[in-house]
């Protein structure tokens, strides 16, 4: 339940297929969890022109409780804290790489910058996912987006809502903050 609710809270609005990708859970399992969460009043299905699942205020509170309970009394919170501290400087380098890419569309330079950032975030994710397994999905999603970008799919680096490296990166950042029970500030980059 935590993985689906957390992924949905991070995305804000999502279809079942997007939550399946984010969690690595089978579609039928994600749909069943959404039904359970909907019955409890934690999520709702938005219909119309803009459609998808969204988290209610009650669901946001439930998510925070689940995140807190999942790490209570464990060393995992220290691992997440250490990972976040290590993440912040890499986040700055990633933001610079994205800005350069958007300004000049130099694919060779962007691939080089992305390789550097990816090489720095991968060990960080390995460490944090050993303590909190759901973080392993970010490593997979980032690697897949990087592969797509290096294969010539230009949107795979920064295009919003296109399973881009930037999409996964922003969700990782939000998940680290939520897991630590923090809100984003100017110090978070």
C-alpha cells in the first residue's frame, strides 16, 4: 500500500500504468491497492478532460504515517539522511546539465554530463535501496531513461511526463524529502 500511495502522492495525478512503472508492481496489484485506498477515502479517480488517480487530504496524512512507521526504530532513516546529504550536490550538477541541454541541445555534452551525474547517483541509490527497497525503482528508471537518451530519444532527458530522466529524478528528490518528513526549501536546490 505504501509504495502505491507514495508514488501517487509524488506524481500528483497518475494513471494505473504510470503507477505500475513507478512501483514495479503488476498492474492488477496496483489497481487492487487503488480500489482499497479509494474505499478508505485516501485516493480518488478524477474523470473528465484531465483524468487519473489523485491523493486526498486524508491520503496525504495516511502516507506520512506509513512513511514514518516504515522507518520507525530502524537505522534506515540514517541511511536515507546520508543519501539525501550526498544527493544535494549531485542534484545541483544535474540541474546544470539540464539547463545546458535545454539551452544548446548539444547531445554529446549532455551525454557526458549525464554519464557523470548517473555515475554519482547510482552508488547513492544502491546504498539507500539496500535500506529502503522502493528506492531501487529509481535506479532502474534512471538507467532506462539514460539508455533512451543515449539512443537518440531527445525527450528522454528533460521532457515532462515522458518517463524522462528528469521525471524520475524529480520524483526521487520528492521521495527522499517525504521519507525524511521534510518539505522542499531553497536549500534543497
